[in-house]
C-alpha cells in the first residue's frame, strides 16, 4: 500500500505506512522530526505506537549523532528462527510436556542460570569473547557497576535466558506443516543497564550545553563529543550480546526437542535479526546512523521475521529494499493498548479463549500479552506490501512466555 500519511509539521517530514496511529505516537514522531540531527525524513512502520521518547515502529536517520533512548534499553532485542525437517504429524498429540521441558531448560522471567554452575561451564566459554570488551567499557564507566547488583556475574548468568514481557519461544507450523523454532529476546539486564546509564548521560549533556528538546528522552550524543564513541562501543557490545543470547537459547531449545521428538535436521540457515538497534548505513548518498526502534532491516533479498501476537500468524519475509523506509519494515504486530490497560480489560478466561489450540500459559500473569492487546498482524502486513514479500506464513502451536 505504501506511504499512507505524510506529516510535515517538523523540521523534516514523517512518512507513515499506516493510518492506524494514535495521537501520542504522532506527536512523538513530530518531536523526533524537529531535531536538528535528523536527516531527510523519519519513517514510521505500520506497527507504530507510542514509546518512551521515540515511537516504537520508527526508523530514525541521524547525521553525526545518536539518540540513546531511541535505541532503548532492550538493546539488540530481536528474533531468531530456524526451520526443521519435522512435520506436524511427528509432534505429540499434547505439547504440554514439551513446553515444560523448554521452560525447564531455558530460564524465563526473572530466572537465570545459577552462578555456582558458571565457572568452567560451556556458557562461560561461549561468553568469554565478550568479557574483555565489557571490561574495557566498564573501565571507562565504572558507574555501570553501581546500577546492577553483582554486575560481572549477572550478564553471564543471563546468557541464554528469555526474560519476560513480550519475549517468547515458539514452535510454529508453516504452510507445508513443517515445524519451525522461533524466539524473541534481547540483551537482558546488562542491555537495560547500559541503556539507562547512557540515556542519563545524554540528558546530562543536554543540560550542560543548554540544548532545549521537545522531550528529555530525545537527548543525544554528537559525534566528536566525549561520550559518543563510548556509547557506540557499549551499544555494539550489547547488540552482540543479544545475538549470542538468542543463538544460545536456540541451541538449548533444539537440544530439548532432540530428546523428546523423532530425529530431525535443520532445513536452512537460522535467521537472527535485531529490531531495537542502531547501525551505520548509507542512504540517499549520505553516511548516517539508522536507529530502528521496533523495526527490522529489509534490504533487497534480506530475510527477516515479523511475529504476530501469541494467538496470530507470524511471517518470514524477504526485504524489497525500499529507499523511503531506509530499507526497513515492521518488527511485529505492535501494541494496540498498554499492558496495564490490557490487564484491566481482559481476564485469564479471555486469554484462554483467544489462545485456544495453542499450548501456552493461560494464567493471569500473561494477560497483558493477550492477542487483543495487539494490532491485527494481517493489516500490518498488508500495509507494507512495498517493503517486504512473504516467504513463509507461520502459525504457532506452542508458546513459552517469561
């Protein structure tokens, strides 16, 4: 369908791929578009909704500057998916034992791996390449260690863990009844610490230089400033940690499946993509920092993952490299209502009805993730036909929530 709304009340235009957008999100987009560091235009994907400072579902091109709060605190949050050779008929009639097996192997919610088992473990060996890089970052910013109890231990213990909120692990079936493993998570507590620390530092910089902003959460670091390079180094570390976290979880889930299901192989390469991150890219002849806050890269031919809610379809897509979206697309369905609003409006009985036929938690602890709290994923996909083409349509049969 292409661009459906163009907002021209900022310093640069905002191009929006949907008409399903609330007034708060529009104001946030205009706030971003008013910043002197934003180059060309801002792009808003069809899953757009209000966030903290910057809008979720937005693509923000900046020239020689980065907005830490636009990257967010779940730095590198994203998706991982792989197709297996298993068919629907090879799954057991009831998937409860399989779900409990995955929940037992992958720490969920606030749980993490026991510190007592880390020394000399496979996880410690996997995480070791990140250790020296983190030491260098903390050496320059020891204040990071004050923001999380047992800082040096926690990040390693959370490697290969799911977390809570909208993070999930799923088994899905595609249009040929082939089984996929798909999961969603990010940089866990350490990413949150890094994000909050540098957001506060950017806000302090804005006060020091008396730079007025439409929203304090749009504070930024300019290239050449004392903290710019340090933030780039720290955010790159967190993004690499998030990739490794998802890769480790996928390995663990596949090990669980191998002990409980018929023998299988992996059919194709795993897709591992961020949807909360910043990258150096070239667009319209300019070298820019592209911040995708709830958006994924959709360069020509690039594979990506766009999940629906826990009761809807998800999609494996191939990018079409649309320049107006900065080669980006939506990262999912996008929330229609806040978590607190969902809890007020719906009950666990509503959750049971909306997730019928899916093996998942159906208790009050995950009511905020009820499908009705999200936009219609099929409408989202219809609005971005010029950004991606659908390669596979997936329907989950098992979902693990933190």
